[in-house]
C-alpha cells in the first residue's frame, strides 16, 4: 500500500542537526494520519506521498519549515522577585498573552544578579533539522480516526 491521504503511516526515524548532532533518536516510531492532519511537518508529509513500506528518505527542514527562526523579541530579562525561589535554568512556564488568550511557553535560560532571562523561542528555533525516515507500515485509517484527525490504538491516541 502506498502512502496517500487517509492512510495511517508508521515511521522509524531519527532527527539530527546539520552538524550531525542527535536531536531525537526516534526510540518510539512516529505514527500519524497522512493528508494534512498536522501530525507531521508538511514538508516531510509531501516527501512521503506515494512511498511504500521499506522506503527510506532524508528530508532537510529549514528553520521556517520546522520550529521557526530565532526571535530576539521573545527573550526577556525579568526581576527574580517575580519568580518562586526554587527556579532553575531549564525550567519552563506558561504565560498568557497580552490579549489574555494565546499562551506562550517560556524557558529560563539564565539567572544572575537578581535577574532572570526567559526565552519564548522553541529550543530548536533557528535550527535546520535533518529527518532520516523509513516507512515501517502503511494502512487505511478508520472512519473514526479520520473523524478525530488522529491515530487510535497501537502507537496512537488512547481514550
């Protein structure tokens, strides 16, 4: 069976940066419904269209196709007094946007001299990613999976 709209695709994969550093060792296969359900980056989905079990491909995603460019405006310096005492570099927290709707996740990247540096960029923002994927399985998605827009059962979503 070929990968086409409304097929459930199982991929073995690894993700590295352009220098060959491992970003994701793909310990768990990636399972998604093909056809624009946002289960996988669009560039990879397009590259997989029409592929069959056993096929392998390498897809390079530029930052704008992956987690976006690094945005300096998302890096802020705040007073340490605004945070709990037990904060550490690497911790994340959500902050509700100015309009009260959009939530952003910020990571603490530095703590010094009574100041805390927070970064709202995704940790991989500004990084090109190389996906090495092998098609492990392709099957027709069930009507329920298509209706919900995600995979059920093995490797997918459980209720």
